[in-house]
C-alpha cells in the first residue's frame, strides 16, 4: 500500500478517535448537572459538594500529571493559575451549582453556553481582537436564543415547580459570564503552562477555596451511598475524565472542531434531565437552545 494512502488512513483514524474523545467528554460534562441534582436530593449542600468534587479531582489529576512527568508552573505563573482556579473556576462552579438548586438542569446547561458569545466581546475589549460581522451576528443570535430559552420558564409553569426560578436564571447567566472572564484571563497563561499542569493547579486551587469554606460553615455530607456515588461521579466522570478526554481529542482534531463538537454537551444534559429527572423543555426553548448552540458554531467556524 502506498505510503500516502497509509498516511491518509492514519489521519482519518486519528480524526475519528479525536471525535470520539470529544463526544465522550461532552457526555461526561453533560452528566454533571444530573449528578449534582442527585447529590442535592441526598442532603449535601453546594459548598460541601464542590469541596468533594475538586478535592477528589485534584488528587486524581496530580497522580496523572506525576505519571506523565508534567512540569508544574512556578513563581508568578503558579500564583496566576492559582488565582484563576480559586476565583475564576471556583466562582463559575459556585454560581452554576447554585443555579441547579433553583432552576431546571436543562435550562441551566443551555444558559452556560452563552459564554462563547461573551468571550467574543471580552476578547475584543481586553485582547484587542477584531469584532467581525460574524462575531457580532453570533452575539445577537445568542442573545435571541437566551430570550427564547428563558421566557417560557419565567412566564409559564416553571415558577410553580421552581419558585425562585428568576434567581436561578440570574445565577446561570452569572456562571456563563464568570466562565467567559476565566477563559479570557487564562488565554495568556495557556501559552506558558501545559494544559494538564494548568488543569491540575486550577482544580487544586478551587479545592482549597471550598475546603476552607466548608471548614468555616461546617460540612453537610451526603446521607447515603447514592449521594456519595453522585459526588464521586462528579469528580471522576464529569471533571477528571471529561477534562482528560477533551484534551486528548483537542490534540487530534484541533480547537475549532473540538469546540464545535462540544456544543452537544447541553443536548446530553437535556436528554438526561428528561429521562432521569422528568424535566420538560418547551418547543420554544428548544429553538432558543438551538440558536445559542448555533451562535457557538458560528464563532468556532469564524
């Protein structure tokens, strides 16, 4: 067989594997909201759940980094990554998990995907990237999608099931905004720090923040094996496995295709919420979610 044909087959095989990694990562991330609701039903509170999540995940990532002989950052870079993890990723996680206690999991998952449009705006302001016509159109499409996604929940029967739904929506949007700031702030760091090292320090820093918070307020641990299993699943499946699979796929298919494929994450969340939690999504919310994800695809292709 000619060498060029072997190379072509190898590239196709690598691309197929990369796609499989990203889809598996999206499924793992998509299960996060469902597992959190299971843990909440078992009595755990948000701060304790996040402390468990980040502590277990940090230990696993540290072992992986050590096994792969990854060099961790030092000095100023270490301090910057630690602040990014504690304030950025920790703040995003706190608002996202709080939103899950106040609003449907599918709705919160869709709202989080406002962050690519917000990143486009912040990158224009702080990183001096050009606001192209495509970026502007994507931003407008995302805002229209958010309006369609949120309106039926607020004006319809959603408030009877979730009495504090408007507050949950506010936390969901805040999670997207904080995540956008986190991404823009971390852009420069990714040029100097290896991805696995960055993830390890970010997760460990977030763990320290929530461990201190639990020490101050007191823990509210799961009451049964089901709750502990959900907390473990959040740490191992929706954090460690999700991050590791995403980076593996990223190396094979590149950032544009990886970010585009990852938009199926909220779709998984909505399907799981419907199957396991009995949540309903209105047709107009499906349209709104499709607009949000369409905006993400527009930005990725741009």
